[in-house]
């Protein structure tokens, strides 16, 4: 989807557009921010800043990428800014990985409870990935972008995206002791 | 075996409580019009004021009633109010015509003095939360709202540091929060919305709106609100 009416910069139009963008992408923005920052309050701060920037830069958006890609790129960059800030670094140092959901050895993996625990563990491990790996995993598996689109969003070469994806999958496989299926991804990369 | 192709569903289920609340959207939209549009709306305001002044001078002998009693500049701002009300929320209009200032207070007492009548001191803050910051915003030297931010002094068992914000903001009139549960707060109506991990509660006393928002239980938010009302008695 693209901005179609970039020449109309009237206040009413902008209001309508920002409302539309929040309704369409707000949830993705908030949840993406949450997955980076692991803190709802900070994610909501980023949410607000994202749409303030979208509002300010609205007229400069050229429609070269989809509007969602543009907004998600702003979100990721803002999250990285926040993560770089000294205050949050201190706060995050106290974070502990969520491990209590790990199914015990011998427990049936067929059961719903165990499956839920595995799903939560996967989510937790993705949340704990280093930023460069989290970038590609979230964009590929959460937002559904292909490697070319990811390279445009992150401003890195497509080959870099592929190698980061490959490495991220390896890390997740190791941390989850092989209990994650990437489908045919390993063959593709 | 977890399927990575299901990651979107898995992540969304894990973040079932992470949603764009109406309050967040409203705050964002208000901020949009506070920050970048100060200059944008100042220009037409001044232009309108100038035009009114010129017209006033030109027609002064014939129509002395055409000028507002409190001056042409105010007339410009009055006109601006009509132009710039994105949400129809009357309390935001004043911000748009003026520069927004922000303050950081070192104590609750200092914030109370700056805010003036209507400032309520919260009690019943959940155990483990400590006051982290007190900030305010407003126009010129008038503090229009104050936010007290409480954070957990230590991370919780799940590794996250939780926050509670209590905001007190001067408003022109009260309104209802549709879709929120109405609760009794010592005779006043509160509007609460809560999930397993978060809650937000709003209520009005006189010309001030109070918000209790954060990673807390609904009962905790209500207890904080009641303690604020109790502090007035």
C-alpha cells in the first residue's frame, strides 16, 4: 500500500491520514517496539514518537517503499535509539530471560501445555536475541517481509540479511535444543 | 516442536495484552498537534490578530463594538481555537496557540505548588514501586498537567521493570470514556479498563482530569484513585 495523496497536505487530510495509519499499523508498531524494548511503557513512548515523526515527515515520503515498511523502519530505528540510551541499558541489565516455561525432560511434547510452553520459550528467545539478529527474525517471521525488502528497510545488503537470518536460526536452534522447525529455510539459505 | 512459520501467531498470543488503547491513540494525536504545529498555528494567529487590529482601527469610529473587550490578539486566538481542534477536546486548543513548556519537579510538594488547586497526592502505591520522576507541561508559566512516574525498585520475576504513571491535567470540561467500566470512587465516577497485567483509570474532579495508568491490577488502580480523592477530605 502506498501514500496516494501526498500532494494534499491540508490539516484535515493529515488528520485523516494519521488516524488511518494508526488504525492500520498502530498495533504492529506497538508490538514491534515491545519486542525490542520488553517494556510496555517504553513501547508506548516509541509508538507516540513514531507517529509524530510520520506526521512531520509525511510530505517527504516518496512512496518508494510501502508505507508499512517506512513506518516499521522508523519504529526499529527509534527502538535502537532507546536501547542505546544509558538509562534503559541500566534497566535492561536487570532483565532475566524467561525460563520457567521450559518443559521438563520426559514431559510429553504432545500436550497442549507443553506446546504452549515451547511457543512462549521461542518468543522469549527471540526477545533475547542480539539486535541485529532480532531485526531480521522479526521482519521475516513477524512482519512477513522477504530478504530483499528487509535489506531495503535495514539499509544493508541482501546477502547480509541472509547471513544474519542463517545465524539467527542457528542461535535459536541451539538455545531451543533443536525444538524449532524452520521449514525449508535452511535449504533456501 | 515449535514451527517458526507460526511465529506471528505465537508472538501475538504472547503479547495479547499489548494493544493500542484508545487513550494511547488520543495522547498521540494530541501530541502531534502540540509539537510541530506551534509555529504553524502561531503564524495564522498573528496574521488574524493583525488583520483584526487593522480592521478595528479602520472601523473604530463606525463600529466600536467590533473589537473584543479583551483585545485583538485574544480574538486571533479565539479564531484559532475553531481552526485547530483535531480531537474536539477543548483542553488541547490552548496548547496549539502557544509554546509548550515542560518542567521537571524535585518533589511532590513542588509540583503541587506549581499546579495549584486540584493537585491530589496519591497514596496506596503498590509495594515495590518508587517515585522515579515528576514532570509537567503547560503554556508560558502555567503548569497544565503533572505526571508522576513510579517504577519498580527491582525487576519482577519475569525480568520486566513495571511503571505506573499518574497524570493530573486541567481540562475545560469532563467527558465519558466509552467502552470503559464505570466504577464508584467514593462518590465520583471512574472509568477503568484493565487486562491481566495493565490497567488504566480516569476520573474527574472539578476542572482536573486524573489518569492512573500502568502495569498494575485494576483494584490497585482503584485504590490509588480513592487515596487521591481521600486526600481532599
